[in-house]
């Protein structure tokens, strides 16, 4: 059982690591160039699996509040990141709670990635693009023209959502899932082992 103090401590540690990883981002071939993947979501997802949904949301909030101080997207990138990260961890961790196995965690992440991609389409159309256009002084045609440079088929809103946002977010979800599956169990055992030793230190000779 992880104590409340340890949960708060590790939540702060994970939340401090995530913003650093957010600066190491990369685009995907044939995707809109301004859509970039960073690995900070993996830290949050792993933390949510270990400590729970509440701490996971707290990590995501801290990460994006730190990153927004140097935003290049008028805050829209950080808002989208927070919404999508929370969507992923809520779906994945809730599914895992009812199916506590490696397979359950994998299916939870897969379901979370699908829901996250659908949410990304809705938020891009209704919230993110309108705010981005207003905040950056662009217009939608400029955004779609930029998308055409990597994929000529993206010639409007629907094409942008179906050929850009949805597959991009799915790929991001897959990458975060793979990292989580590789790291989560080992890190969870390490943290719980550290707590066990903290409560039952070896007797000195």
C-alpha cells in the first residue's frame, strides 16, 4: 500500500519530469507539421497507473501550467494536451481497475487511445482551432495550406480531422502505450519495494 505522503512526493517528482520531456518533441511524416509528439504523456500515464487517476490529472495540470509560461500556441497546445492526457488516463486506468492484468492495462490503453483520438477531433474543431486562429492571428485557410505541404489530401476541416488529427493522435497513443507497457511494472515494483524498505528498514549489525 502506497502511503499518502509517498503518493504526493512521487506525484511531484513525475510532474517535474514531464515538462522537461515536453520540450523534446518531433513531427510525424505526412502529418501536419505543427502536430508534434512528445513523451511527457508516458510519464503521466505510468504515474496514473501506479498512483491513480487523481494524481495523474494533477501531474498533467502541473506539467501544462509549467509549459504554458513559454507557450508558442497562445495556450491552445497546453489546453489540448491537458484534455487529451486526462482522457487517456481516465479511460485506461478505469479499465485497468476492473481488469488488473497486463492484458487489461494494454486494452485500457488501446481504448483510451481511441477515445482520446475522437476527443481530439471534437476539441480541435470546436475549441482548439478557433482559439488558435484568434490567438495567433491566423485563419483556417492558412492552416490547411500548411497541411497541404505534407499531405495534399488535407484541403479542409473534415480532411484535417480525419487524415491529420485522428491518425496522429492514435499514433501518439500507441507510442505512449508501448513505453508504459515497458516501464510501468518495473517502476511500480521499484516504488513499492522502496516503500516496504522505508517501513521495515534492515536492522543494523
